[in-house]
């Protein structure tokens, strides 16, 4: 049993002396104090505090590995290490690893033409440019097809729709497009007879003890490739260490060294940082590369410091802010090993995302208890809500348009966790968007009454990414829910609810 303790003023969990029961899936990697690996706990602490204080940002996890050991990890309450997180475009880097493995097994080549894998999906007339798109062009986002981000939302035949689009000069212009990654995933399935997830499970994940993993599928039954991977933060660290070590995992070669080096080298001119094979170069720290997903999902690989940093979050600001803070930490690491004064000095205080501020109760909340309200049509699919007291909590009971029901619990000045059989709110609107994902949501909830006439709820889907900030107010006989999504910069969505027999204002 390894020994752990929390060692951050803001809940930075660093492995020191406190024993925990092991779970092979999440406590798999060796742990050490930062000082044992030449890093200052104080400097890491400062970085974490800075990340937590960023505007329009909710930090879900931070993990730092150096010399193959986890030296710092933070999971602000209500988030926990055992919960998976959706990775958005971080998924692309895993797809590139699958392509490299298939090339190593002589199932395809970089210069193979993409159209040749799907003759039944091609238009009747094939242009010369369409015929020229290669696997390499897809890996480097240079397919020559103008990205159409709505295509996946409105049709079921993604491959056929993609190949029907105009193509101009493949291999010559960088145009970031998740469907390029989807086509790569489809190629993997065509040449191996397995989905990309099945292939990675067999070739990589099972060797790395990555077992709790899921991936969204398209209407065509293909792993989405460019988004939709659902995995734990420690598994992200493991994957980062595999790339940092050029394809070696605990002395066993899982990916060829040459392929990993190609993935992590500039392959396309983006007019900025540079792009490898489904990976970004980091201009703040030359030689560092990253898997990069929407709303701030990162696997940072930093060979110069033998370090991997994983960050999951929901942020609406430019990710350069977060990466600057991480790379500022690197500047404080001495180039030569030295004894650091703060070794083995535990500071025990857990960090929590802020609970809702306000009073425990108010007039509106008292009027809401044990009443139901029908809602106007809305993007969340909620048809009816009711509110009932729970033990030290408030419960919101939701009935959907399809007749499903679930309950979210909200604690006062604390987070309460509830689980239910429903999918979370999600920024991606792709057809069949939850295929391949277990229908189970785990929600952390907090509530308070900012004023006597308002109620505010915060719901974090802690095995996903999404959160909803719900301000409830009464207008005559109507109930208004102003809902802010953490994955949208749009104004709050306002939903009206009606109960006509008892005016809320009374």
C-alpha cells in the first residue's frame, strides 16, 4: 500500500505519508513528493492557486508526473479521481496512436489514399484531388476539404457526406477538422475489423491497465476519433508517459519510437504553433507538445523536464493562460538535482469548487417545496420539475419529454452527490452523440437563496464536463429558470414553468 497525504493549501494532493486503500485503476502509478523529484511544493501550490482563480474556469483535475511518478494531483470537490471525463479533441491523439500501430503492423501506410478504403462511400465522379487525399493528409489536417462542423449534427452518413464535398489541393493547407480524425478512425476499423477503441484496448490499454474507458460512436457504428473519448485523468497521465518515453511502457514497446517521434514533431504549418500527427506544438516551451481538447482538456508532454501534466476543466478563456502558468512552473525547476527545504512537509486542507452563496431558505424556496411545474420546450429536454426537501438538502425532480425521471440533490454550503440513469448536458450536438457511453450521470449539487425571492442551484456533472448554474425566480404565476452552461458563452437560457392554481408570489 502506498502512502498518501494531502499537501496543498488549496487541496493539492501529494503522496506523502497517509495510507489509502488502493484501486488498481486509479492508484496505479508510483507516487512521490515533488521535492523527491526536484520540484518545489510551494511553486506547485502557487500554480494550482493561480489555475483555480482564473476567470470563467472550473478546474476538474490537475495531475503532474515527473520521472514516471505522480508528484501532485488535485480533484476539487465534487470531482474525484475515479470518475471519467470527456476529452473532446484530446481524443485525436489517441486516434493517431492507433494509426501508428496499424502502420507498424503493415495494415496501411502513410501515403495510402483515403478514398481507396471506402469505395462504396465515394461519389459517382471522383475528382483528382479527392483521389489524392492520403492518410498523412488526414493526420496533419491538410485534407483540402473545408471544415463543415454542422455535418455531423444533421446527417447519419458521415463518410459519404464528407467525400461528397469539394476538395482543393490536399496536403497544402492546414484546416483543423474533427472529421479528418473520424475518417482515420474509420480507416482503423476497415483495416483491423475492430473499432478504434477495441483496437487500442487490445494493443495499448490492456498492457497499461487502462480498463475504465468509453468512446462515443457515430451513426455508422464507428468510433468518433476526433472527440468523445471518456477516460480517467490518471489514464491520461499514463498515455502521456507512453509518448514521453517514445512508445515504451514499463520496458515493453507498445508503439514504435519512430512513430511517436513523428507524432510529436512539426508536420504542418499552422501559421502559429505547428501541428504534428493529431498533436500541437507548444510555443511557450519549445520541445513540449500537447494533446488538446475543447474547454481546456490537456495532456502536456515536456521531454526537457521528463514531465507530463494533465489538466481537465471547463474554461471559456484562451488556454494559453493555463499553459503559461504550467510552463512558468518549469522555469523554477533547477537544471541540476538539489536538496529542497520543503521536502516531506504536509499541509492538509482539501480544495472544493465554490458552493453557492446565500441563505438556507427564502420565500420563493418555501413556495416551491412539494410543487410541480410544467416547462416550455427547451434544449435540455426537461418537461416538468418539482422541488422537495431532502435530508440537509434540496431535491429537484426532473421529468423529461420522453417520460424519464431523475433527481438531483443540492446541499447547502456543501456538495451533495447523486447518480441517475440519464445523459448529461453536452456541447456536442452530433447525431447519436451518446452511443458507446454508459447512460449514467453523477451530479454534484449545491444551492442557496441569494435573495428572499430567488433560488440558485449549481449542478456539476462530475463524470463528464458539464455544469449548469440555475437561477430560479418567480414572475406572477410563472416560474423562470435562467440556466447558464459552463460550455457556452451565450446568455443564459430562460425557461418558463407554469403552475396556475397557486400563484408563486403569495
